[in-house]
């Protein structure tokens, strides 16, 4: 104690006069001399260890502060660069790094622009490049229980270290050197952490205790601040390779993660998982942390799987594989499977979560099931079956095709795992390519499992080949006894005649009169005749308009009730185009007929949907100007049902836009203004529109629009929207818009996303087509509410299309508002 | 590239049968005038003289019931006709006579044609469809004694067509059935030797070439299938060819084994090389189904004609690939 206080007094007495000289003397030689005295106490100086320790403890910071304050003195400026580096910089680079760092950062944030600041920054740079941060970390590791650091100091250093780029950038702005930018700094920091861990390993081998507390906290804090990505990109691969061969490294890395405080552990773990490839790497780096730390357990078994869904499939594989790798962790896998099952089979989740999330959960489910072994599957069989049946059923009920397909694919895959080969669930659908990866989930983990189903598939295929009737060109099966070689080459002598006249013979001829065509469709039992009649129907009707008018309603009735008895190719398109032709040629009666039939008894959903499609297409055709050469297929392709128009149209639009933007049009003068023609749709729009709104709330025995038949409701709303949109500029548009808004207002919170999509589409159409002033007049009471509703949908609807449509409506509404508010001010 | 020759026109056409022509048979082997027999739907058999191209005689022996098969018997100079009145009539046509010497009752209500086999051993066998739709009866023609009854064990449906021929081991018979299978029968032992599922649809017609041990069958669909009998007397699929229009009512292999003709339901006669079923010609003349096609057995190769009988009541006679 005495010795210690002796050293204290001694050092203070030696340092104090020197400091006084440095701070007040004007003689640079004197100052240099004083500094050289103090240098002895730094690393590499010749003072005794106890004196150095005392200097570091009590005087170092003071010395640095004095040096900083001399930055603007004459002495500092008169110092040659070489000596300046030795006498000034040396103090910062050779003392305890934590104190130096604090002083440097304080200086940077408090000094104003000037050479002093520049110098300090360059010192900070050399501080970093000299590996002083590594020294700092390592010194913290060694303080296992020696000096009980003040919590405040520790916290301060942690904050400064973790946010150094922010602190410097705040002061230096665009002049920040590259080394102090996050990219470089955090990569270096990760390297320092690795070096520290390496030192730790070395020390542990030598029997020395170390504490990883500070490093772990630093790691946690950095990740928490969002730099986990940068740090782990360096850290994770290195850890993965080091832990592969060395058990001590494994212990150290587990210890490190254990020491990360709970509040930060999540960000560390997620960043780490993203950069560790493979379950075994994660297992090596993390050990059984998931069992020890509740927070980690929650993150890995719940949050990553069920609450988030932005992660790549690789991460799912890593996490689930990690749970499956160790015997102790397998119960967790089962627990995960149970909760995933619960979510997958939850019908509310199917309705209220986005498609991406459902896909993510499906992937997790299949991966989980694939990781289970046979006994575990048997153990969980009941629950899995329950999940499969419930989940598949509620997906099949969905009106979105994607969801249905997903249900079928996952159901098949599960059944493949659960059931005996004879009693497997099978759907007869041609799976789209976008679900192939789901199926792949099952196969990629156990390559040993694969050959078996493959070989059985091959043999089955072989059998079916055998049982098939002889194909057209079976030339291979030539017998040995009567091979053709022994025969004369008689065939080759005979030259064939011209056989081009050999054509497929058609028995029936297509009908030439509208009435013949109608007759054939109504009563013929000859498939060929019916097919030919159907094929020529549209052309005949359009050619013979006056005859077509005479039988238009009857023809429509026949077509509406026509069944595809002979599985005619393109039956639906042919029938639809014929019906559209009728509705265009003789609009009023045909449309009246169709709209009344829409709400009458004993029609199938398909027929009702057909009616809607025909009405929409006919309205579209009527609203377009008559062109010489009618592209028949074009409008059909454009106004197809909601389901089909999703992605196919999308890419086509993108391509078209791109072409448009790249095309330079040269012919400027030659283009003629389009000839004005009366809109044929405007006068008859009411016939299309209002009857469809008449009976929607009157449920019938076979048709309950507001109840279970929401598929038709969705299509109806969509069609109404389309009819509205086409009626732009028509006088009747205002009334139509009013009625449509009233109608959709009642069903805007419908549970089915197809209906909601239709509603938003209709709203968009109203905003587009209704004259601005009338719209605002109509909306005036509900304007605020409408906006709130649209904003809410735009933000939180699980369906992406709904969200974008809502945004679109909002934009349209704002535009309307703006023009309306501006125009009166201009008038006055 | 030389343009392919246009298909030939018929040499001449025989009109006057006044009914759809069901079956044809040439008779040119003996000295004297070459003849063509044709059986019509009205129950008449016309005997055409090919020199003056006129019907020499009309034989009526089936009470107006459709005649579905005619054949000459070389050994006894007799003539056979099979009608849908369930009878096969044996005619004596010597010296201007035209009398039915006797008739055999078949009991068959189907369309299957009989098949005649004149072996060297003076024993003429006739295979007839029988009362049970899948049964074949084989009888000795001279003594009218039944030799065998051939009934398949498995369900192959109605008997559709057959062809009897002489092999080293004895008479064999190929029969086509309703389910599309072709069965090879050993007539002397009355047992099936082999079965081949040649078509998915009923076998409508078949013909067999004894020199090459190779046969061909047609169906109501678009394929013609050829098959061979291997050394173990098993039927084996060999080759197949796709037609433009479905349905073949008769197939006939020319005696020299160079070509095979198919009577199509689309009114065309198609000619193929017999070796590899290479399509050679499509003869378009008839306006309705072609029911029958036959090659003449004229001793002079250049005089060997082909005749096709159609539902449009005409018989077209062609000379095709007869130059060499």
C-alpha cells in the first residue's frame, strides 16, 4: 500500500511540472524536453511497471487533454512533422487505448474545423490502423475480476466503439475518410473481434482466464444498431471454418453468444444465421444455445418461422436443420412442427395473411416434415393428418387459384410422407413451375431417399409403355427369322405417286344459314355438325345481321344452355364469342335476356359467370370504334376473368412499355387524326348495368350471392366496375356511379379477397369515369370515411393487389379533389 | 428434284351393279376370258367379263340378302357366295349353268367373311363364322363335315375377320376380333397358338402372306399394323403406318408380295410397299366408302389388275405397278 502510494506521489511529482511547462511555456525546446520526460511512462518507455500503471491510471488522460489543448499553440505548429508524429501522436498510440479513444473522439466532436481537427482525425486513423481497437478489446478480456470498472465508463466506451462512424460522420460530414465509414470500420471491427477470440483461445490453452463479456456486448450493440450484416459477413464464415476442427473454438464461440445480453441477442442471431451456410455450421457456432436461452428459442422456433417471412429458403433450411441435428434439440423440432401445423391449417390465417407468408409457412412445414424420421412421423401422424386435411380443405375453399394450388401441392407432399403408397392423396392438376420448389423441399435433404421413388416411377412408366397400343412408328421390333435383309429390296424399285391430295376428309359441311346453325346447335346429335356450327356461328351472325336480329334471343338461349357434350376444342371461346356477337348485334333484347337470366333459378355458377363475361366483352366491343378489320381475339384476351389476368398480362405490359419507350417514331406528319365515331355503348350502358344491380340481395334456393357464392359476387363487382369504366363520358355515368358506390359500400369489408379486389376495382372505375363535380357531390358526406377506408386497405390488406388498387384509388381521389378545388378559384 | 407422278386414273369403271359392291374376286387363271365376280348389297353376284367390260351374268341366290363374300374353288371349278341370309351357297357355273347345288348354313349374323383354303392334298377347307359370335367353324368343303370349332377362351368379343393358310405343320388361321386382338389358331389341333393386341379398336380386316410369314391388319382407326409369325409360332408386331383418315374395310396383298392395297372408308384406295409399308399411292376415284379391293391372279404379270368395289355402286379397275 505504501509502495503504491509512494509510486503515486512520485509519478505525480514528476509529471505535474512537465505538464505545466507544456501548457504554458512558449519555448518549444523546453516543451519538447518535458514531453520526452513523460514518454518514459508510456509503453516501451523505461519506467518501472508500477510507475507505468500509476501513470496510466491517474495521469494519462490529463496528459492527453493538455496535448489536445496545445493543438493551436505555436509550439505545435513549429514542430517538424517527424517530431510531431513522435511526440504528439505517440502519446495517443502508446497509452491505454480506451482512454486515448475517448479523448480523441471528444476532441473531434468539440473541435471546430481547422488543421487541429485534421490532425486529430489522422491520429484516429492511425489509431485504428495500428490495431489499437483490438488491443482495447483484448485488455477488456483480461480484466476478469481485477479492476472493477466503473459501469459508466464501460458503457461509454461501448457506445463510442459501436457508433464511431456515426460520431465522426456527424462532425466531418462528407470529409470523413474511408476508414471511418461504416463499411470499412465494421469490417475491421469484426476482424478485431476475431483476433480477440483467437487471443482468448491461446490464453485459455495457456491456462489463463478470460472474460468475453465486453466483446459480446460490443457485438450485440453493433448488431442492434443494424450493422450486423457487415460484421457477420466477415465473422460468420471465419467462425464456421475455425469451429470445424477445433473444439475450443466451438466453446469460445458458444460462450461469446451466451454472453450477449438478452436484449441484443436476437439481432446477433439473425445476422449470424443469414451468413452461416448450412445447419451444421450453425450448430458448431451456436452449440445448444437454443436450449439455454429463452429468447433465442423464441426467435428460432417462432419468430423466424411464423412471424417473419422475408427470409430466404436457405435460412429456413439452416434453422430447421440446426434443430434437427442434435438429439437434445429434436423435441424442439417437434414443437416447431406442431405450431407450424397449427398455423398452416388455420383457416383464418389462410384468409388474412399474404400469399408470400403462406408460401413461407408451407416451405417451413415441408422442410420440417422432411427432417422427421419414421418413428417421429408415426408419433406425430395424427396431428399431421389433422393439419393436412384441415389446411387442404380451407385452401381448396379459397377463391384464389394460387392458394388452391398451394394447398394441393403441400397436401400431396405431406401425404407422400405420411401414407402408404396405395392410399396417397392425389390431385389431378398440372402443377405450375412456381410450385416446383415446394416439391423440391421434400427431396433435397435426404439424397438416399430419392432413388427409390424414382426407380419405381420408371418401372411404372415402362409398364404403361408396354400396355399401350402400338404407336405409329414401331420399327424396332424386327424378328431374327424373317428380317428384311433376306428379302429383295422390292420397295425401293417402286416409286411413289404424288400423294398430296390425301387430305383429312370432313364428313359434314359447315352451315351456311343462321337458322341452320341454330337448328344444329339445338337438336343435332352429330358431333361434327355441332362443332362446325359452333365454329362458324360467330362469323355467320356477324355477316347476316338482319337474320341474326330475328333469332337473337333464341340463339342466346341456346348458346347459354349449350353443354360441351363432345369436348369440342376451344368450346368456351367459341361459345363466348358467338354470344358476344349476338349481344353486339342486337344489344337491347339480348342484354335484357342475359341480365334477367343472371338472377333466375337453376343456373350453374359457370353459366352465371359466363353471362358476366359475355356482358363485359360485349360492352367493351361496343365502346370501341368500329374498325375495318376486326381483331376478334384481341378483346377476348384483354378482358378475361380476374383469375387469369394476373401475371400473364403483367409481363406483357412490361414488355410493351419497354418497346414503346425504345421505339422512335419517325412518321410525324403522316399520322391522321382518328375519325370520330359515335360511341355505341353510351346509349345502352344502362341496359347492361342496372338490371345486374337489381336483385343481388334476394337469395334463392340455388343462388346466394351475398352468402356462399362469393366467387360470382367477385366477378359481378368486377364486371360492374368494367361496365362503369367503359361508360366514361356517357351521360348516364353519374347515375351508374352513384348506384355502384352504394352497392360496393355495403360489401367493402367482405372476407373474400376476390370480392374486395372487385370492390376496389369498381371504386377505381367510378373515380375514373364519373364527372369530378358529381363525384364530390356524391361523396361529400362520406369523403373522409372513404379516404380512411382506402388508406386502411392500402396499408394493411393481406392481398397485394388490393393494396395497390387502394393506392390507385386514393391517388385518383386526390387528383379529383385537387382539380375540383382549383377550378372554382379560377372562375372567381 | 423430280416432281412425283400424278396418281393414275382407273383403267375402266364397271357400272351397273345397281347396289353397293361388297366383295370382289378375280378369276383369270384358267384359259379363256378373264372374269371378275362381285357381290352386291341387293343379294346379286355379277360376273363381269373383263374383255368386253360387261356383266355376263347375274346370280341371285340369297333372296335379296346382302352378299358379303364370293370365291372360286379352283379344284372343283365350283363357286361360293356368302350372304347375310346366314347361308353359303355353292354354285355350279359350268357350261353356262347357274344353279345352286347346295347351301351351307352358317348361323352367323355378323359381317365376318369366310375363308377358303385349298391345300395340295385335295382337301379343301372352308372356315365359316358360326352362330356364336366369337366362334369359327372349319369344315371340309367336299364332304361338308365339320372339322373343328375354334372358340377363344378369353373374352375377345365378336369375330371380325379371318384368313386361313397352309403352313408346314398344317393349316393355320389368323382371326381378328372385336377387342383389336389377332389370334393365330392351329386348325388341326383346334387351339390358339398366339395372341397379339394389334389395335385399340376392332380389327376390321386382315391378310396374310405365306411366303414371308407376315400379315397385316386394319382397324376402324388410323393405323395399319403388320406382324409376323416367328419360329416359335408367336405373333410379333412388326411395323405400322398411319393413315390420313380412319377406317379400312379390306386389305389385299398382291400375289407377288410387292404391294398391299387398303380399301379406305374415305373412298380412297391406298397402296403401300409390302416390305416396309412405304406409302406409294392414294387412288381417289370413289365417292363413298370402298368396301373391297382385289388383285387379279392373271398368269401374265402385266395383265394383273386391281379392282376396287365401293358403296357408290361402282367397281374401278386399275393397273398399278404392273410394268415389271
